[in-house]
C-alpha cells in the first residue's frame, strides 16, 4: 500500500523545444525514440510533439527525480544518439526542468 508521502511526491519533466532543419523531423523522431528506449531507472514516459506542418517540436520526458535523468543520459548509447541528433537542429534547442504539479487521468480509460 502506498505511503502518504508517496502522494506528495511529484515527478519532474525535462522539456526541450526546438526546430529541426527542413525535412529532418522524421529522422529526429527516430533518434529520439531510440534514445528514450535506453532509459531505465526513474523514467516515467516521454512525448514528442510536432507543430503541424513544420519541423518544430517539443520533447517532454518524465522522471521520478532530476538525478535519474542525469544518470540515464550519461550512458554511452544515449550520448551517441543525442550527439547524432544535434546535427539535425536548425538552431540550439531550449531546455528546462519543470515539476509536475498536476496529473489528471481519465476516470474510465477505454
């Protein structure tokens, strides 16, 4: 049974926002999915959003703790993939960490 403190604990989100070189979004998506597949301890899911009709995107990766993200991104496989992805950006992406304050799920998921 979960402890009361577990309900007070919040997840963290790593959010990266950027634009890829023209026509390179699909390749970036493939590399993103490959990099995320290497994550383990503390990883709680990931989303990649694409602004319709553009090469702009937002990546959201959820973690138990910021330290979990840092540890996962230090693995050699992840670093090699992210290095390959860097060449696809049109300009330097912006990144930030956020505390997940609310998480609302449907009551009766289908």
